[in-house]
C-alpha cells in the first residue's frame, strides 16, 4: 500500500507543472492567436501580455479556468493596427508562473 501511495504522489507532482501543450503564437494581423495550457485541474489561470498600438504599449489580461483534466485555452484576435514584433506573455495560476511570448507578423 505504501508503494502505491508514493507512486500516486509522484504522479500528482508531475501533473502540477504548468506547460503549454499547443500554441499558435505567431499570428498575422487579423488572425487568431491560441495558447492551450496544461495546469492543475479546476484552477483559474491568467495570461498577461502586451502589444504595441501606434506609440503606446497596450496591456491585456485574460482569465481561464482549467477543466477537470487541467486544460484551458486562451485565444485572441490580433488587431489590424498592431505593430509587428515579439511580445512577452506571462501565464500564472495554481502557484505557478510560465513566461512565454507571442509574435505579431506583418
């Protein structure tokens, strides 16, 4: 019985690491960006990112709650006025943080 408990604990630890399991993060203006994460089940996650519009940096924040398997998808439409470039994005929740990026293609 002890060995089973240890195996279950190790499985739980392995599943708690926040990671990206699918991404369309290089997107043309007018297109849709998508980042799907694997995190903790039934947990709220936030993505915070920026993009440039004219000479201003615009901050964007979006919340999603993972399903019972720990999966959630963030999606966004890239403005036709966004300035091309690569921008940082931070996904956080469940006491974990993941830094990534997204790119606006001209």
